[in-house]
C-alpha cells in the first residue's frame, strides 16, 4: 500500500485508515528466534550452543557460542587457541581439528575480507604456553547458518585463544561496548537489532536448555515463547539502573536454598537471604563458602583444589540418581513481595568436566591426550565465590527462564517448562510508545557514557570476581600506579577521542569510571571493606588503544 503525502490530510479523519497506513508503512517486526546450533558443547556441560555466522557472504565462517548477559561484544576462538600439535606452543596432543570441534569451531579473522581490526591484547593463563593473544575487530555477524537476515555489519568481535574461555561467547547486553581509543561507543548486536528496526523493542528471553532432559536452549529477541516457562512462577524484578541511568546486572534475591530427598526430609542449605547476579557466560554457581559446604556435606562432594571443581564420586552419583533429590531455590524480588520456589533435580547438577579443566595436584593440566587417556569427570557446578558476591551461571538457567524488557526496566524469572509436545507460541513485545522524544544530543551522549560505565563495572565485577582475574592487561609499568588509584599518565580517560579528557555525565568535572565517594579514580576499591579484585594487581582498562602485545607480565594470576 502506497500513500502519497498529499493525500494524507484527507485521510486524517479516518483513524482506522491512519492506523492501517502506519502499520503498512512500519510493520511491527516479529521477534527473532535464534535457533540453537543443535550441538551440545563445552568442556563443563554439555550445553546447548548457538551458531553465529561471521564474515562476508561469499566467505562465511561459522562458530558456536553461549550467550552472555553482561557482554556487549562477541568472543570467538581464533586458530592459535588450537595450536597444531607440531607447534612448540602446543600444550597437548589434541589435534587442531579435534580442538576446534571441542571449542565450537575457530574463526580466522585473517581470512575475512570484512574484518576491521581494532587492537591486539595479550593475557596470561599463568603458563607461558598459554600466553595467547586476543584480537579485537569489527566483523559482519549473522544468526543463521545461511545468509538470511539478520546480518549486521561492524559488530565488535574478539578473537581469543585463552583456554579459560573454552567456547566463545555472544554478548546480548543492551549496553554499548566501549573501546578505549575510539570516540564512539560500539553498539552491541542486540542494540543494533533494535536500532535497525529488526525487533520491536529492547527485550529478549533466554533459557539454557538441559542436557539431562534432552531439551535445547531458547533465545528470542524482541519477545518470548510462552511454551517455555510457567508464568505462574514468574517473579518480576526491576533491571537496576545506577544513578547515571546505567544498566547493571540482572540480580535476584535468593531467600532460601533447600534440599529434599536426601537423608531425613528437607535440609536447609541456606536460609539467610542473599543477592545473586545471573550470568550465563559461566557454567557454575558462585556461592558463599557456607553454602558450598552445605552442598558438599549433603551430596558427598569432594573439592579438588587444583582443578577448583567439586567432583562427584561414582558411588555418591549412583546413590543420588536413585534418591532423585531436589535442590529448591526460593527466588524473590528486592522487596520480597513476590517469591517463588524453583526446583532443580539433582541431574541438572551432575555435569561433566573435561580437558583442560582437570589439573594434576601440581597444577598442570591432567593428560595431554584428550582423545584416549583422558576421561571426563563428573562434577557439581558450584564454586566458592571467595568474596561476598554470588553469581548464578548457566547451570541455574537450565530450570529458569529469563524474559528481560529493558524498555520497561524489568526482567521476569520463571521456572522453565520442558514439554516436547507444547507448540511454541512467541509473543511480540513492543517498546512502549515514545514519551519523551525530546532528549537533547547532550543528554543522549550522557546516557550513552553512563551505560558504558555500567558495562565496564558490571562486566568487570562479574568476571573478575568469578574468575579472579580479568584477561585484558595493560603494561606492567602502569599497574602500580593504577592500584594506588592514580590515573596513569600514559592512559587516556574513557571515551577520549582526541587527547582531551572528557567527562561522563558532567560538563564541569572530570569523572572517572567506577566512581565512589572517597576515591574517585578508576580502579579504586569502592566497596566497603575493599574488594580484593578491585585492588588487585591486574588493572582494568577497557581496550587500551595501544598494542600491548609482548609486555612483561606484572603479576601472574594466582591459581
Ligand atoms: C568475495 O567478494 C569480494 C568482493 O565482492 C572479493 O573481493 C573476494 O575475493 C571474494 N572472496 C571470495 C572468497 O570469493
Ligand atoms: C605436523 O607434522 C606432521 C609430520 O611430522 C605433518 O605430516 C603434518 O602436516 C604437520 N602438521 C602441521 C599442521 O604442520
Ligand atoms: C608461539 O606463540 C608466539 C606468541 O605467543 C608466536 O609469536 C609464535 O609464532 C608461536 N609459534 C608457533 C610455532 O605457533
Ligand atoms: C593418544 O593416545 C593414544 C594411545 O594412548 C595414541 O594412540 C594416540 O595417537 C594419541 N593421540 C595423539 C593425538 O597423540
Ligand atoms: C530502539 O529503536 C528505536 C527505533 O527503531 C529507537 O527509537 C529507540 O531509541 C531504540 N532504543 C534504543 C535503546 O536504542
Ligand atoms: C533428543 O532430542 C532429539 C530431537 O529433539 C532427538 O532426535 C533425539 O533422539 C533425542 N535423544 C534422546 C537420547 O532422547
Ligand atoms: C512478569 O511477571 C509478572 C509478575 O509475576 C507478571 O504479571 C507478568 O505477566 C510477567 N510478564 C511476562 C512477560 O511473563
Ligand atoms: C522433586 O520435585 C519434583 C517436581 O517438583 C517432585 O515431583 C518430586 O517429588 C520432588 N522430589 C523430592 C524428593 O522432593
Ligand atoms: C529452613 O528455613 C526455613 C526458613 O527459611 C525455616 O522455616 C525452617 O524451619 C528451616 N528448616 C530447617 C530444617 O532448619
Ligand atoms: C554420603 O556418605 C555417607 C558416608 O560415607 C553416607 O552415609 C551417605 O549416605 C552418603 N550420602 C549420599 C547422598 O551419597
Ligand atoms: C605434575 O604432576 C604430573 C602428574 O602428577 C607429572 O606428570 C608432571 O611431570 C608434574 N609436573 C611438574 C612441573 O611438576
Ligand atoms: C605427545 O606427542 C609427542 C610427540 O608427538 C610425544 O613425544 C608425547 O609423548 C605425546 N604425549 C602424550 C601424553 O601422548
């Protein structure tokens, strides 16, 4: 239907016609269902993965990834992440092809005509053989195996080799990605889908799938599938924005964790409420020592300090599979006005760890030969968080479903439904009608900057806390001064594009990232009691614009 501008006024009185015209001109885009790859991937799962296509249409590369709520960019494994067994850099007899298959396929930016490099970074895994490079660039990214839409160019992709991050990650954050030396923030793939009109609003829904139920993951942009969750169990939780209107982590209150079905009836593992962030880039649940100890005793788990995993012995596993206990989390909103119990069968927590996660007592990777002498070991995906924070990883998203609406600033967490006969029914969620179209350019710039702060803070906290390190590493000479809370002279403030320090959300004061009242500089420990990570010897810089390849390591991450 084509309507010429001059005919519009005569149609003005016909409201229905106008609506019809608007719809015809601007159809509401349907939600985009990102179909799982069909593979069960990961060395700590198995997990239902998603396939991305990268590169130009005449030379597409395919990789498999797991979603991340915090990240705004994409991490993929580059070829040096799977060294040839002939290479002196090789730490295993895993063939390159087997390694690539295990890591969800490799991405070679060198053979992509669309790749626009942004910078190189090095990081250390604590072993010289694993000091590998991460290379950031912009790449064309699509969600299908073929070349159907959506395909979006200039997405930030990091090609990494690090063994810690065995399979790549697909950041679905609604916040843009900041790059140190770039004056403009890089929109995330999710943002790009909205801003290019491919989805009707800033919402997505995700559940990780469950191998023990033979049920794959679900990831939908711009809506949700009512057949995948029990709406009677939904707990609605605000998506918290800080004072600068920046998005923070999806955080729930866990009021209680109890176990039923072992020993005498119901056992409380935790009855003191705590906050926990949800982040599917990790598999494990990072919980307090007390809670981990409770699980350890209830399920006869044994902690392996070298591998940093709770292994489940065969006898304990057989006993538990016969008892079929449940692990029940009571999840609440911050006000505790709405709480629901979500039950996990033990089987959801009986996962499999394989190369290179299992370590010898001296810390070396157990078995060089993945294909034969190395047996995967059953493990229970909880880890002591080592500080007061808790993070619930992908294992938690097996039995929970998240629908996040960033336009309306909330997310719902619900019990996942696993009904193979249920027909999927996908609901479109539209952004609310524009209330304030009059944001000034300055205000928009301020909000964008604030969102960047959230990305750095949330991403850093989640990853540094959980992994006890942050992979991006700046020159060692700047480490000491950064720890002391001084801005190293050689590093420019965030968002600086021309050597001129630019303030975030302020025209009069020069504010740094991660502000806090007493120590306003980047990396100063803001949290009461001093967070060890924030004070640690590894400084955080968001993608420093210089090439820091080959710098001396300031400090090896502790084991
Ligand atoms: C893909 O197309 C571009 C230009 O359209 C061309 O330069 C390039 O060589 C092609 N690559 C392959 C692998 O065919
Ligand atoms: C590794 O070495 C073997 C023989 O030593 C050779 O056949 C093979 O092609 C080499 N592989 C690579 C990737 O260089
Ligand atoms: C080994 O790694 C270094 C950098 O870490 C790289 O410069 C070198 O080319 C690699 N060697 C081989 C044989 O891959
Ligand atoms: C792994 O070990 C088996 C024997 O234990 C051997 O036959 C096989 O060649 C080894 N694989 C590699 C890649 O070295
Ligand atoms: C989403 O896209 C619409 C237009 O397509 C735009 O008005 C809105 O600002 C976008 N939202 C965000 C958060 O980018
Ligand atoms: C798992 O599900 C797939 C497809 O849904 C089916 O083809 C396969 O047979 C199932 N496997 C098992 C072990 O039930
Ligand atoms: C989210 O949860 C609230 C409260 O339980 C419920 O009223 C609402 O319908 C849910 N929304 C969706 C999209 O499921
Ligand atoms: C575990 O939960 C399921 C479903 O909620 C229930 O049917 C079963 O009886 C529970 N088992 C135990 C031991 O509580
Ligand atoms: C477990 O905690 C709940 C409250 O969180 C309490 O009512 C119950 O008595 C506790 N049960 C046991 C066995 O301690
Ligand atoms: C744990 O071990 C103890 C003693 O070794 C045993 O009595 C108990 O039944 C075991 N529990 C489970 C869940 O295997
Ligand atoms: C570490 O232990 C393993 C087996 O326990 C042994 O094979 C290896 O040589 C040891 N490595 C070092 C560096 O001590
Ligand atoms: C790995 O391969 C090298 C040479 O191919 C061999 O010397 C070494 O023994 C192998 N190690 C294992 C654990 O198979």
